[in-house]
C-alpha cells in the first residue's frame, strides 16, 4: 500500500469503534503514519488484507496442525527485546517458533494485545533463515522460512505507537543523523543545566583558570525527602539521618539528628512546602525534597560528591528557566496507581519530573518530526522521572548506583535519582539503532489503536494464526502506567473496555471475564476455521485462570494443550489442568472446522454429537510428547478431561449434553483405542506405539496435584493402575499428596474414596475396576453424590463445607432439567471463590445467570 495522509473523513469512518482514543483529530493525524499505523482504529486494514491475505476457501482447505509442544527457552538478552521498555513483553524468538509451526510464508498473523509489537517482529524475522540455527528443535517438515504478514492492535496509544516503530523499516543513517542534530542542539541550548563544578577527592577546587571552576558533565542528582520528628517536631533530611553510605544500607531504626530519638520512617510525617507551579499558575502543596548527592563525569572518570553552593544556585537558575514548548500538565487520571502520589503533592503529569528534565523533554518534542525519535523520547520517561531509584547497597562500590524504576507501579521512592534526560535520550537512540540494524527482512505489518472487544474493521475468517498475551486480572493497570507518556503524546487510552480488575474503573472479576469473552469472540470470528490461537497468560490466581478458560471456551475455541513455564529451566512443561496458580501458561486452542460445526448442529440432541466432538478433539491433540527420556501423559487424552471438554463445548454453544459420564466412559472404550489411560484414533496409535517401543517404556508416570475430590480420585486412579495396593500402602502416600486442599472442600476420607470408586481383591488390595464395569460403578457413585446434593438444596443459608463433586454432579442434572434458577440460587449460597475457581461450576453459573435474566 502506498503512504497517504490520514484525514478527518477517514477518522469519521472508525470513530464509533470501541477503544477510540481520547484525542483531537489533529493530534491523531499528527501522530499517525498511514496506512500502516493510525493512532485510532485503522480504517485501512481491509485494504491491507486484500493485498496481503488469502481468502478462506473451505473446499481447498487441507490445513492441519497439532499443538506446538516443544520446550521454549528463549532468554530476554536480545538487542530488539532490550531496545525499549514496557510492562510485559514476550521474547520474539519464542513467538517465532509458534508462527513457524502454525503458518506458511505469506500468512497473516494477528495479535489484539500487541503491546510493543513483538508478534510483528517475530512474523518479520521468520523471513531471516539465519535464525534456523538459533531456533533448534523445530519440526523441519513444517518449518518454511519466509516472512509472514501481521495485523497488530492495542488499546494503549503508547503501545500502538511502539508497535509501529519496531515494525517499520527506517533509514537508520538518516535516523541517526537527525538524532545527532537534535542532541547537539539540545546540548548547545541546555547543556548548562547539566554542568557542575568538579572537585578533586581532597575537596579542593580544580581550576581551569584562576577564577574559574572546572566543569563536569552531570550524570544525575540524588534527592531525598524531608521528614518531621514526632518527638521534637524538627525537620530532617531522610538521607542524612538514615542512609549509611559506607555500609551501603538504610538504617532502621535511625536516630533523629536533633533530639537523638530512635525512629523508623513509618513513625515520621513528611515535611511539606508551598511552591508556585508555573505550568498550573497556582501554588501547590508538595513534599519537601533536598539535594543530597551529585554524580558527574570529569575527564572520562565518574565522581560522587556532596552538593556545594554552586549546585544550589544551578537549581535556582533552572527553576526560573521558561519552558521552550509543549509540556503535558494533565491531572493524573483516576486509579490506585495514578493517584497513589496525590498525598505527596504529585498530582499532575509534570510533577513526576525535575524541572531540568522537563525542559529538555519539552525542547526535544518541539524538534522531533519522526515517530521513532518521539518513541525513543517517550521510552525514557519512567527512568527520567522521580520514580528512578538509587541503589543504596552500591554506594560504597564501583558498580552503577542506579536501580531503575519499580516495575508495574508509579511509585516515587524516598531517595530518587534525577538522571540527565539528554544522556538517556542519546543512549536510547543507540539501543534502538542497534536493534533495527538486526532486521534483514521486512514484511508487511499494519498497526491499529483500538479495543479487541469490537473489531468491525477485521472481516470474518481472514486470519491464519493468533498469538496473544492478554492482560491478567489486576496485576497491571496499563492505562494508568502509560498515562505519563500518553499525556505527552496528547493521544490517551480510552480505558472503558480495558480488560482489567480495577475498583477505580468499577471493574471486578466478572467484568474482566466479560471483557475477555468479548475479545475472544473477536478472535474466534476473525480466525479461519481449523486454525490455532496461542494464548500466553501470566497467572496469579485460579479465579483469573478460570475466567480466561471460560472466555476462551465460551467464544467457541477448544483448548487442546496447556503448558506451564518451568522457571528453573526456562521451558514450558505440560500444565496440571486442575491447578495452575502462580504459573506462566501457554494455552493452545483451535477453532473447529465448518464441517464439524454443521454436523454438531444437524445432530443436536443425539448422542452422536459427543462422538463428533471426541473424534475432532483427538485429531487436534498431540499424539506423543517426549520429555527427555520419558513420554508425557497427555491429560487431554484422558477420559475425565475428554468428558469435561465435551460437556463444556455443548453447554457454551447452547447444545444439549447428550451423554452422562457413565455412558460416555463406556463409549470411549467401545469406539477408541486405549493406551496408558489415554485414548487415540485408529490412525494415531501406530505412532504412539512405535515411540513407546523405541524408548522401551514400561509405564508412564502421571503427576497430579491433589486439591479436591476430583483430583484425589485421579491420583488414586493413577496409583492403582500401576498395581493393586492395600489401604496401609496407599494411606501414607495419599497423605503426602493432600497438602493443598481447596479451602471450602469437604474432601471425603480415603476409605470413602476407595469404596465409591475402586474394588478390592481377595487379598484386600484396592484396584481399578474393569472398564466394562466402570460405568456401573460411576452410576452408583453419581447416585450417592446426587443424594448429598439434594441435601444441599433442602438446607438453608450459606454452605460453608461441602463436596464440590456433589455440586458438579448436581449442577449437571439441574442443567439437563433446564432448572437454571436453582443453579443460580445454590451458587449464591456458595463462597464466591468456589464458583470463580472451578471452571465447570463457573460455566454452569454464568450461562444460567444469563438465562434467568
């Protein structure tokens, strides 16, 4: 597509789309680089796809992939990864592996939570065959080196700009020439703000001439807050009272320098002062900070010293210097992060910066007419702000004293560094130039700035593969964290559809789930049938993990594999499907084929829909996964999870569940081949058996975390499949596993679990029942659970202790009877965590709630 100027008429076409940023048309037009990047929903995406994509044709479609299950161990020490900072990023080499596995050259990849665009970088770098040697272990039969096209989008205006900058081909020489010009001009005009007097280690002034001090280049000033002693009411500078520079630590407690009282920081109140704010034109009440240390370079050597009179005079002169151009002085937006500093008088965007850096940033902004240079400037904002910490532990060493910014917050430390913005800008330019020089091949990447909850500018069935790293609950408040940079851009994120748990936005976990559901609805609509979506998810709570699972399934996707990141080995391992707390997850899911969807609708109400589902699902699950010298048990091929997936698909798609567990398990044994408690299609079993034979495997280990009754039964099933065991043999092993039982779970005694689910031989050893009789045992157990559930229904008040298996079975029966109100009523009597942390109960509850209105 040819370059063009974005117009107000273009903007009018997309103004109605969710996530349209808060900005004037002029600001959007000024920032955009049409057609490949617009600082609003991109009106040129359909044109891009017409030129670069391939329309979906069901008749000619022979696409098939199994989920990618190889280990990933890509580090973050890469020039492209390190060229910029953002709250979360995925190494592009890791994404490349997925793109190479799931796509062909020329395919279109989509990421609706693009962040700074690493999915686009990965799509482009697939065209560089040099990486063939850096990415070992790929299936070479399915690896076709060649550039992919990418559609990237993010709700954040800063993220969208960064995505464009790191995916657009720039003339590096011209970029560096322009950068050198701006840096030289800035130094010429404002270099005096970063020139400090040099003193030798003995404290004597070094003289250039008899009347003139030698000047060093300032690296940074260190400022420390002033506090009031609760005992004598005198003010003291925290650095002077509490920082031990020789030992490199903060003393706690420390002594008041006035009265000698032993104090901690929490016992003291900050001291405030009234200052005239030139940008606001009013007096502001703010925490008093004092200069305590100066770090500079003189004759190629770095020095630290205490402030002298000339430093204070320099700061006074800087305070009187007028701003050369635009300065963002917005009131900080509502939010727990953005308003966390209000009590210290840091209420507006410009309050986050010392005046010297504010002046420099204002001047550079007036000179920049290149979006990449603007991005370089914006990227230094966190470290150029008062949020920059000093590493107290390094004070008496030769190591760098800077400690960066506390990740994921807008926290301003008691002792902060005011680093030279000129130096930081120059350094960032070098990092970016080094990164962009790595690009050997450039494909087509188009960037949009909008919400993924609503994407009318993307047609149905147009995307070949999706890799996405969505926000994860309440961990990071992106719109608040980006507010400093976006205010400077004058194009601010419209966070109405930001998928997050945030009280300031009146969004709780159900709101987050609903927003994520809308996003996955978009992903499902635009992805071609039979294709794959990979979801990287940084998990912290089971409730959030279940919300994501529910959103994925409700949209119509079928999960085929879940891996967790083994942080000790930096590789992805098969996830325990029952409990995924505090782990990084890779979820592989597929959109069913159109033929499958037609068959399911045509056969609705028939038991055949269960077998259509299993047939397709087994075809999309890995056949065999080898991990070192062992074969993994693939949880998705086990009876309990096949049943759960079958039920979930029917319920979320509004189809009647055709079989109960008893008939389903019996049918599995009749229709499919079974090995090692896993089920296979007839054309898959040869590959599994051959691998098993080559590895000379006698038994497959199955690790399962016991957290509730269901997982306890699974663990016992695995243990007793090895060999029959007596109660005395089982009990000590079982007790070792039952350490993390869910809070409200009334897990039965081991004896009850054995009696309800297993049989005893003549020697008193418990064993797994014959599969032909397993259905009868399951039916007896279900009757027992339903009797218990009926007791819950007849009781009153909140349920404080219960068997979750009885709740699951009861909800399933109420669902079949279409008694949605009973499901909702009983769910409201359960602890909220029970529903939120169980994907099956959450599914029944959410859909029942929608049906009772």
